[in-house]
């Protein structure tokens, strides 16, 4: 039996318009020296980014196989791409739903035995060679010709592998400084006398079947009293919660906690009630998205497809969230899991009313509600303390299920503000000082020691 032959394939694809004029690039690399062994690129006409990325993968695998035609099952290929979609689908962690992707994925899987290929997501800054090849191919198509290997300068324009250079910018979910956190943990480990793992190659090639790192769920938290002040926008509010034990503080004693469970919090798109600032909870009419809301959901879907970080989707059971989640799920090829704990507050008799109308009709009840998270709206609605309890329970379920992964939660104002406030350890009145727009994105990461990190709040840049 011949010894295993390892190579690295870096592949990329792009479209100037999505869909638009598209091309791909791929390079086969010797992992021990960083030397490019083969390059491939092609202008493929009008296509989407995802189609071009899959075509790049197929070309890279085909080139690797052609370099070592006699290697057979001894050939081991480690694929590195900045397309989270392709990496997760080819690794079998994401379902392939889009009809254009299924035949391409099947072609890629047929080039080499699945057991011979491993996949790794890398930041775009680490995929410059393949990216330059793809752009050369698109430039050639623009000029009415095909890409030629003899004219390529991609290898010359790419920094030599093995040299020390400035670290690439952090990549990951919105607001997630993954690279910086990883460097910090590595420095801490070195300070404690931990040695770095030995490596005899520039690109360590993992063997198939290596399990993912998991992180335990954050400890449960319990509501406490508080005195919110000010006026409440649609769905605003929460309850104080305290960690079950004193959190670890300070860099000196911090352990290497691994990847956090990262919750990307997407508020649903607009309904007819949203611009009128009416109370719209789980006890009302369950409105659908408006035309504006559907456009916002589509823009969010494109944002997450370009970002390439979301690995799972969980939604509130209410219609406006399910419709928003479905738009993203269809774009990413994922399923949507429903969690009842993510539904909006039941506002009782206030459902469908504006804040002014509630003040006029139920003034004393509204004053009491604003003064204490334990007070429920008129007519048997939910108090913010009750909402906080079920939201915290949903958080713990989700963090445990998706430990070390990035999951999109499509939910409402109250659950999102609750999660953010609890992560910050802020008093209840902080909830009345947060703005949360329709279809906005916030992000909270949860580490294995129970600590949380708020990384983004009310980002609407994807809607502009």
C-alpha cells in the first residue's frame, strides 16, 4: 500500500452582479513547502457567486487528481475556501436545497472518494491566490477571451507562503473578533508555559472524522427586581438576572475556552403594525410581513449569504419571524427550527394599540408596568420577568445545542433586548434605552465559563 500523498486545494469564485459575469480560480499547493503545483481558472459567463465557487472547487479537485493519477485512494486533499456555504454543504453539515447547487455538489463529491477530502473555511484574506485567479478569469471574459495560465500573475501577486506578515483582519459573524480572540488565547497559553503543537508543514492537513470542539452551556440565571424608567417602544423590556456564581475576570486566569456559541439575533421585518408603533406581541393577530418587511428579509438573506457564517437557524413561532427566517433559510439552504421561548411578549389588552392609546385607556396599569418587571399588562398578558425566564431557558437550550457554532435567532424586540441586557449584566432600565429597528442584527457570544460578550447591537447596514 502506497504512502498517503497530501495536497492543499484553495478555490474561489466570483460574480460581478450576482448573477453576473462570473469566473472561478483554484490552486493546488504542496503543504510542506507552500509551492503552487497547479492553477486553474475559467470565465463561465453569467452565473451567481455560489455557482462560481462550486465550479472553482470542482476545478481544484480535478487538478489535484490529475497531478497524481496513480495515487488512487492514497491521495489526500485538504480544501480551503472562504465560502462558508460550500464548506458546510460539502462537509455534510448543511443541507443542499437550491436546485442549482445540488448537481454541482454531486460533481464535486464524485471527483475523489469523500473519505479522501477534508474541508476548512478560511478568511478571504487567506485565499488571495484563488481570488486573484478568479478575477483574472472574469477580466478575461470582460475582454472577450478565456483565461490562459501562461499569462497569469496570481502567484506573483500573492505573498509567499511561509513568510511572516501582518495578521489578516478578523472574520466571522457580525462583530465577531474571532482572529483577535484566538491570538489572545494563544498568548495566554504561552504565558502559562503551554507549548504550541508541533507542525512540519505550512498547512496542517486534518484527517477525516476529527470531532468539533464543544463548549458547555452557560449557567441558568434567575430574574431579580428592578425599576425601569422612561417610555417603552414596541416590545421593549426585560428583567434583571444574576449569574449563578461569580464570573472569572481578568486575562491572567482565563482558560482557553475554545469557540463560543455565537447567537446572531435578527429582528423580524416590518409588518403593517411596525411603522405605527403599535404593541404587537404573541397575544394579538399574528400579522404577516408587509412588502417592506419582505424586502428587508430578502436583504438580510443576501447579507448572511455573503457573510458565510451562519450554521443553523432558530425562529420564534410567530408568522412574521417564520417568514423572515424562511427567506434566509432558502438562501442558505438550511432548515428552520422553531423555539416557543423566542416568541414576543403577550401584551394582553394592549395588543394592537399605540403607547398613547394605552396611556389614555389603561393609564394606571401602564404606570405600574413601567415601574416593575413583575407587573403584567392589562388583561392577563405577560410580565417582563416571565418573558425573561422563558427567554433565558431558550438561550440555554440553544447554547447547549449549538456549542461552538454560529446560529441565527429570528425573534422580536423583547427577546433580543433581554438577551443583550442579560449578557451585559445591565439593570432593567437599560432596556428602555436601547433602539432596535426592524430587521436589525445584534450578536452575543457565550463562552464555556458562563460569560457572554455583546459584539453588535442594532446593525442595519445591510438594509441600506
